C-alpha cells in the first residue's frame, strides 16, 4: 500500500512539473494597461509597463518579473538587475502586468529588457530601448548644446580630426536615405570638438545610425555606424 501511495505521489509531482514546463507567457511593453506596444521610450518617460498573458498557469504558480539594464553604457554594468517583483496567480490571466518607474535623474539611454519567470523557469523576455531627447536639425549646434543642461536632451560630441572644416553631418537609420544634421553656421573647424543634441523627433527611432561628415570643399566621408545609446559618445571624422 505504501509503495502504491509513493508511486502516486511521484506521478502527481511529475505531472505538475510537466504542466509547468508547458506554460506559455506573452509579454508586451507599453506605456500603460490597454495601450499599444511600444519599443522605444524617451529618457523622461514616467513609467514603463509590461502587460502579459499566460496559458497553462495553475493556481499558486509564481510569476516573477525581473527588469534588467541590458546595455546602458557607463551608467551601469551590462545586464544589471534594476528591480523585480513576484506575483502569485490563481490561474491563467489575460491582464497580468509589471511596471517600472523612471529613475530620479531619468532613464539612462540604452537597451533594457524584462525577464518573466514562472516558478523560477524563464518563460519569456520583452525588450525596449530608451533614447535621449534632441533638437531640431535646423538649430545651430551652439544653441542646441546650451539647452541640453536645461532640458536633459541626449548629447554627443563630434571631433574633426582633419585639416578641413565640417559644414554638416548626414544621418541615416538604414544606411540608404540620408538627411542633414545641422552643425551650426560656423561648422566644425580642424581639430575642433563640438557638442550636439538630438532632436526629440528621433525618440521613436533606434539607437544605431549611419553618419557622414561633409566638408567645405564638398567632399564627404564614408558612412560610419554609431550606437547613440552609448553614454559619452564621441564621433571622430
């Protein structure tokens, strides 16, 4: 009788483990419950939400959400844990959620992710990017840089290593279609370094851009690919 009881216990435990392995979780990063999916946020976004649905969860199962800073440059080591929260579910849900509030000084630009575990087993991940603010393309670089400290826009430096003056930059997200990025009326002189600030219209774009420098003689450089989510980024031409 004891042997049969032990066998039944083993079968029940095995069945529970098998069921847990069949759990499916779908997560979406948004600006709030009921909102559309968003994958890019501004540095001043007040809160990031992750809404999730489950299939196969049993009463008492624990769902844990872990927010990770995947790559935020010098702001934190790669894959640093920001926060976590554990929920105990009564069964499957269509409106589960986790949220993370903006840090006091704003979100460091970079790449983030949420890891969702069911009973300590990784079920899914959801990724998003934070990008700094920027200024208009027609605004002189000196004016844009001076406003950076007031408005918290994302800045980067450009260093002209040549003997010619840079009159403008050309920027492209896909490496095919380029648009002008104004560097001011004076341009960037030989061996000069200036600070520029991105336009807020680019907040919904990705981190990586192709950049060309155009000189006063009409020539330009080959396109270089830069990750503008890196802090203290300096472009050299």
